[in-house]
């Protein structure tokens, strides 16, 4: 039996967006230029992810005055992605079980659940790697910008 597999072609977006940086600890305010990166199946989705990435990188940028970072948005996004994986994998197992009631008969249930746990762990490692990459990239993705009056301020 041949199952056709169609490759997923992701569109990528890289944007430079001017933002206002404000340190939550010392109150420093400055105009910055932030580079965001996103990838999705369509261009609009890739641009949306690039904007989210830019906002997160701006928040994670170490304050040039006191060195503090705002981890709130980063933490919230990591928790959201973790919950997505932890809900999706059991849901996939239940759908698989309902779709094919015979699925667990040729295998031992314990083995099947171990396989699902390993797949879940694999996806969690991908989430962790992506979030740690955003944390690392925030140092280089943000640069101070001179306020020359061209942006209407």
C-alpha cells in the first residue's frame, strides 16, 4: 500500500520593524529597530509569526542600562506551545483509537503509549529549541535607532 506524502513548502518572512523599547525594571525608553523572523504555509502567516517574533525579541532584549530582560511574553508563549503539544498528542491517540479500534491489538498498549510519549517528548524538544533560539537571537535582533523625526514623533 502506497501512501502519498506531499512536502510542505513553508513561506518565510524576515521583517525589520521599529518599536519602542521600555525596560520594566529601570524605566529606560528608547526607539529600536527589531528584526523578526517567521515561517508558515502562506505569506500572511509567515509575516504574522515574524511580527510576533519581533515583539518577543524586543521584550527579551537586555536593557542597555540595567541588563534586565522581560521574560513575560516569552514564558507565556513557551507555556502556550507546551500545552498545545501536551493536548494534541493525547487527542491524536484518542482519534487514532476511535478511527481504528484494531490499532492497539497488534501492539501492546504499553509499547504504544511509550511511542506516543517519545513523540511528545520530541515535539517538546523542538519547542524548547525554538524558544531558546528566540532568547539567544534577541541580543542581535534589536538595535537602538536614532530618533530623526521621520517616524512622526
